[in-house]
C-alpha cells in the first residue's frame, strides 16, 4: 500500500510548485514539479525546507489518525540528521 502526501507552495515570483512524498516498500521518495516545468524532479535527499514542511504535514495527519507515529519519528530523525550536517 502506498503512503502519499502532497502540498503546493507559491514562490515570490508567483510560480506554483507541487511537492509529493510517497512511501513505497519502506522508503520515502520526494519529488517536485514547478508549474512551468514538464517533468517531475526526484530527490535522493530532500531539502531542509521540504522536510520541515513534510514533518508538519505528518504531525497534523497523525493527530487525525491519518499517519503513523513511526512516520513522524522518521521525519524527526531525518530533520535532526540534516540540521547537524
């Protein structure tokens, strides 16, 4: 079963960017696409901003019982790892 999360954000120039995070086979995969691009960009490692946004989304979903606590913990561990680089 796939575990999917997505959100959109708008840059200062007004260009929309959609970010998707999909968990398949125990691995999280981050991808994004700007409105002016044709193809999705896949990331081996997400940006700190994307990971922080993802963590906030997971926390809100966890409170509504739509995300697991293990997923929230994974995001927190990854945030700590990226911040300590």
